[in-house]
C-alpha cells in the first residue's frame, strides 16, 4: 500500500509540474526582437490615431464593438495617451494613460481605472502589457487582468490582441486595429 501511495504522489507531482511548464511556454517580447518594422512607442503613439475594436466572450461571440479616437503627446520619456471610446450601443468612455519609458524596452503605464501600474516590455515590432483594470459591469466594478499584445505591422498600422481574465480564467478577448493619422 505504501508503494502505490508514493507512486501516486509522484505521478500527481509530475502531472502538476508538466501543467505548470505548459503555462510558462507563452510568447515573450524577446521572441520578436528581430521582427520588423521596429516599434518605437513614442513615435507611433504621437499625434492622432483611430482604432476599431471588439470584445469577444470565451465562446468567441462578439459582445461589444467600438471605435477609439486617440491623441498622444510626449516630453522626453513621459507621454500622455488620451483615448475616447464610442461603443456600438452608444456608450462612451474616456481613458488617459500616463506612459513612462523606463529604458531597455521596459514601460510603465498609469490610468485612473488601472489598479497600480501597467508593466510593459517591447522588443522588435511587439509590445506586451500586463495590468489590472477596474471594469464596470451593470452596477458592479470588477478587477480583471489583461495580457495585452501589440504588433506594429507598418508605419501606420498596429494590431492589438488582449486576453482578459479573472482568477486565472479567461473571460474574453479584445481585438483592435490602430491606424496612425498622417
């Protein structure tokens, strides 16, 4: 009985270890270090931009569509990115990001509805943000985590895919296409 018990624990420990390894195999910004065109966040998010996006739930059903008008301004390593959202149901929202280039591809972002700091890392054509957002739904506010990836496609276009989760469970995804105004 003791032998099968210890063998059972070894099998369980191995299964847990393998599942944890599987979680660690996601992309990292360094995977895109050679990808072109190189993303210069201060240059791309400087001036006027427009974005079109949608939120899909876990089943892939489109729950919300929206457009965003953005204006970015920079002074050295500090930037402000104003986002004005217009949702397909007529709702509006405003978010103002305060961005800081920490050097070495590292970024910090702050906004009124972000809990603490957003942490970002860029390499090549990609930027990855991690942050917790206060999300109002009906009469409640939920704190949800975002794993947000941006990819510069050309000098005017950036694609953005963000996974929203709570307690490690995926709630849905946000997909955006940014277009820089010339």
